[in-house]
C-alpha cells in the first residue's frame, strides 16, 4: 500500500464511521485525485466510469452498473468515458463517441459489449463492426461519417485529457466527483460498495464547502 492510499483509506474510514475490519470486507482500492478535476455537472456528484469495450473486467462490471445506475440519487450524475491508452483503445473510444453523437450509445452499449465478449465480434475489424451495426438497424454510412467527425475528435481529446488528469492506469475505474478514484480490485461489487461510500463522502464535502458568492 502506498502512503497516498493509506491517507485516503484513513480519511474515508473516519468520514464513513466504519470499523476498519468491517470496511476492509467492503472496500476496493481508491485514491484521492490531486488536484481535483472539475466536473461536467456542477452542483451534482458526478460518477465517471472509465472503461474499454474489450476489457473483460469492464464486461463483468456492466450488469452491476445496469442495476446500480438507475437507483442513484437525483444529486448523482453518471457518465462513461472510454480510456485511450493506445491506438487500439482509441478505436473503441471512437466507436463509443460515434454512437453517442448519433444518440444511440445508451441503446447499444450493452449489446455491443455482449457481441464482443460473447460472440467474439472484433470491434477493430471494420467489416465485422459494420455487419453488426447493420443488424442493429444502424445507418452504417452515417456511423462512418460520425467516426471522422469534428465532434468525435473533440470528445476524444477531452477523454485523453481526463485520463491523464485522473492518472488512471487501468480499467474499469470509477471517478467520484473528480476527487476520488476507485480502481479495479477484488470483486466488482466491492467497487460499487466503495463508490457508494465515496458518493456519501462527496455529499458531505459539498455540504461543508463554503457557498460561492
């Protein structure tokens, strides 16, 4: 354990008023992000999932997210950001943002992960991806145009910057309100449990913060 991790763990234990033994059974590794990262949803607690479509651990986490995200409180905003560590990962990120720009990412996110991990569809194979999209009734020509659009390029650059600022070194990872980073470790459920504790801590942080004039 790093000193940074130990300080973060001590802070959360104090804030959550959990006995160390009890918390050790629930927690996943997490870190403080310094300096904090500005969120896209001021006034709300932002939860960002960093992911990669080809990551088996992200695929394992997805069913939990499907049940967890709809139950988040109204003061919590969830969004996904594809990690962009190398050229192969950027292909997946470009696909994600192209689907998002077409307004169909929410509908196709889980089916695409299923196609990759259950049906062995290669997202990096243009022909296989186009055939799969066609079966989903997606206008492939519009999708191809979206892949090369300025909007997608801009979102890729923002994802690059966020990945650097958050200093993530793997996925899945959950960033809570630009201040805490929950890394993959142990079970997916422990990631969710730790995220819940950090959401509550963020709620306390925001309540204690001085009002802006």
